[in-house]
């Protein structure tokens, strides 16, 4: 094991030296996935990279980009006596316009936390008198699990299970960032587990249309260093392509079975992203064939429209325009225990990660800040 | 949210597999990965197996994780 540790160290030093040699001007690389954001902080990657290389977080945390409108609707459903809401745990604290699911739960709403969407089928089977709604959030990684759950519900002929979809697709969001003149990015660290489903093809537009280097990345510290090295090489050589650093998981064609299930149940639809706004065809809604499982169709509900006044700058954080520390609420009015914006809610949100792991640039081994 | 962990399949019945994860056994669905077999290392996300991992690579990942957590 000691040997492995030393090997890791040796490889890391080599990669860092190479990155330093290849990068001759300041570059900004965007990690699109919240799981990467956390991995980068935990391993202290920012601190060991050459100062010319800046890593910036993108809109890659599904909880963080879930809009107020969706949360308001979820809260409205939760308040109904005939409804049990099933959700991943980190949705509880996400603020809607005026309240959160956590508050609704404290006030008596029946909200159950599930680890897998399949657990909501058990809840539905055990409570035939209630309507069980699963809050279907997540990117291409998670959406197939919700699709498979809908298909299981259909097979089991469950009449009291529904999904409320806020699924989002990564490529349309990247396109939106690239046409935004405010956003400055020189390369993308692509979300490995999204690509495990989609394969490489949906990201080919990055080099082909936008001349943007892109590398599919794993989540270990060495994966990320290797990815930055491959991006540095593309930038240095002035060429762009989609490269795959995470071959042990990501096949060129992704997971076709998962994609087929996704297409069976869902279809692309316009979606609102917190902080970005409406992006055409960037979401998924239940298609006509499975409409009886779509909460919005089967159990329509009126939600009052409210406009929230807030100094929260989540939107700029999500586009990599500002660091979380530049928001005046950060660490003061907005804390993980009391989040104002969704980026502070999820452990994978940029603000929560900055708050938990700190952000100082520390020159490794020199003792200089 | 896209967090996923490697685990080894130790039993399989139709579309359900039992995996061992850090010494704990749990059920995962094979609906999205029907080709997975007993002995395969798979990547688990939200109770589903998502992709088969090369065994050597999985062990390497585990070692790295242990190392990061100061267990090695």
C-alpha cells in the first residue's frame, strides 16, 4: 500500500509538472458536475495546480438548478392530505419562493426520503389510499433510474404512483453558457457519470462547433489531474476534441439500455434553470404513453405565482461568473444550516463546497498563501 | 447527485442483484444493466447498477479511496 501511495504521489507530481509546462497563459477550466466540485475540494486540487490554471464550477448540481416554480409545486403537492411525497434527501432544504419541503414536513406533510426511486413503489404499494409522488430530479445519470421506476410501476399496474419531473440535460446548458458573452471558459471537465449513460457523442459539439477542449473525467484525485493535463495538452497544441479519461466506466456509446428506457418514458422539453432561466429542450417530461404517471397531468394542481426578492447570487455562481465568496450573503445570512440559495443546500453545491472546504489558494509545499 | 460507487455483485436473481459495499450487503436493480453477472464490479447510483467496471480498476479505486481516507 505504501508503494501505491508513493506511486500516486509520483504520478501526481509528474502531471502537475507537465500542466505547468504546457500552460503558458491563464486558463479557466469548468467542471460541470457537482460531484467533481466536491472531489476537487476534498483532494485540494485547486491548491496544487499552477496559479495560471483556474477551476470554476458550472451548473452541474441538479438540486441547485431546480427552479423556485418547481419547489413551489412540490410544496403544494406535499400539503395535500392524499399525497405522500418521496424525494432524495437534499431536496428538503431547497428554498422555494416562500417556504421549503423541510418546513412543510415539520408542519405535518408526509414526505419520505428515499435512496432509490424504486423505494417509492414500495411506499405506493403499502399505501393504496394515498397518491405517492416521486420528485424526479437529476441529470442524464439519474433520469434513467426514474424512467425504470415508471416502467416497473406500469408493469406492477400501480395506479397511485407518479413522478414530478425536473430532470435536466447537460449539453443544452453548456451550449447556453457558450453563447453567453459574460461566461469565460477555455475547456470543459465533462461529467463522467452523465457520460456513462450518454456516451461521448452528445458532447462532440463542443470541439466541433465551439472549438472547445473537453475531457470526460473520473472522480478520483488522479483522474482529475489527468483530465486537467489532457486539457492543458489540447490547449497547448491548439487542437480540440472530446477525450475520455474515464474509460474504465465510460464506453464510447454509454449505456444504450438506460438511454432506451429514458426515451421510452420521457421526451425533451423546455426547462427553467435556477439562475439561468429557460433553456429550450434542456429538460425531460413524461411522454404521452406514460402520462398516467405524470403528477402534473394526473393530479393537476394550481400554484400561486410569487416573486421572491433576494440578494442571492446563485445564478452568477452557477455560470462561473463569480466565486461564492463574492456574494454578500455567503457565510453570513446564507449558511448550510440556513441556505438562502440552492447552491448552499446540496453538499455538491458550489457555495456549500466553498463553505465546507475553504477556498484559499495555497502554494503546495512552499508555505505561502 | 451523480455520485456513484463501485461494488461487487455476489448474487443475482432476475433483475435484482445483491452487492457487497464496504462489507455491507444491499440489493440493487439490474434494470439498466441486465448483462451484469455475479462477480462483476458495477457502478451503483440511486439503487441501480449503471455500468460494469473492470475489476482491476475497481480495486484500484478502492485502494485510492482508502488511501484518501487515511485507512491505508
